[in-house]
């Protein structure tokens, strides 16, 4: 299996799109696509650590998804709750630590209880930080982090932009770090308000594969693509940097 270049492991984020279309072309109700999507979630969670992934963030329900018919919204919540109930013990044994990101005040109570239970039971997991985004909006998360920063400032001593940036980064990424690779299934090429701050230097992979069909070979292929990208973080390639010590100088 392919490993990542990083010694500490990668943070991979996935926009799991295409459940509805997967179901519709099969003449099935959309909810069948979401159910089939759970199998794909299980697959990527199981294979992620072996592929060098240490943090995996999955976009399960965006704050804009409240605009869907109430029955579909209810079904998605029910499916996530069933996933947590059925997979909690396996996640613990696998060493996965679950964390749900997003707003919690609008999540139905039975799902909220299941989230809190799973987070507490898996709290010691060290092999994979599994983050599931529910009622999530990147813009709202950034606004909340900015409010946190603002609360630490005073009228006499305003924080510098650098300090605000550090506080926002810490609030949003503590424990998971910035996103290295962002994958979107389902053929669309947009970010849909997902991890906008944390993905400042993420490599993007868009695949036409519908989420229920996404498997470990697709994940490995995306990582293979990622491993061939040159990540420069705004700098120029070291081979063109004449101020860098040359190989001959290094050898002396
Ligand atoms: C987007 O596809 C998918 C969702 C809004 C729901 C994602 C939910 C799951 C995969 C269920 C399980 C999740 C976990 C974490 C256990 P879409 O419905 O927008 O597809 P479409 O673009 O084809 O209509």
C-alpha cells in the first residue's frame, strides 16, 4: 500500500457527493444512496491509517443542507446515528478518535447523545482522528473563531493581525492540522463552504466517482495523485532558488 510522504501522516478531507444521483440512476429513492454511502464511509475509515492518513474529515451534512426536504434531512441524521451506534466499538478497537465538527444546537437530541457517547468512548484513539462535519459551514466556523479572537482583545491593546490569524488557526485546526488533500466525489468542482481556512494550501482532487462507489483503490489513487504534486506553499522550487546553498557547497 502506498504511504504518504509525511512522517506524521496526512490530513485528508472528503466532500462525499453523489449519493442522490447514485440512487436515482438505479431507480431507488435518494435515501438508498445515503445508506450506500455509509458502506463507503466504513471502507475509507478502515483503510485510511494504512494509507498514511492520520486525520480524516468527512462532510456529512452542511448547514445549507437544511434546505432539503425534511424527510431527507431526518433520514440522513438517522443514518449517521445508526452508523455511530453500530461502529462505535469497532472505531474504538481500531484506535480511531471521533470528533464531530459544526453547530450542535440544531442537531436532534438522539443523534447528539450518540455523538457525545461515541466521542467519549473513542477519546483515547491514537491511530486516526476521524472528524465528521455535521451542520457545518466553514464561513460560520471562521466567524466563530474570529469572535473568539475578538473576545481576547481589549480596546487599549488590539490584537495584531498575526495574533488573530494564530488564534483562528488554533481554534479551527487544533489536533487535526491543516488539510493536505481535499477530495470531492460526484463530479462537481467546488468547495461548498467546507474547510475554507484549513484548506489554504490543500491539494484538490475532483473525481467523477459517485460517493457510494468510492473505495480504497480510489482513495489510494487520489493519494498517488497527491504524492506527484509539488507543494511549494508560495515559494519557488528549491532547484531554482539561487540563494539556497548548492549541492557542492553542502558537500564541503
Ligand atoms: C451528498 O450527496 C451527500 C450528503 C448530503 C449526505 C452524506 C451522508 C452520508 C454519506 C451518510 C453517512 C455519513 C456518515 C458520516 C456515516 P447528495 O445527496 O448531494 O448527492 P447528489 O448530488 O447526487 O444529489
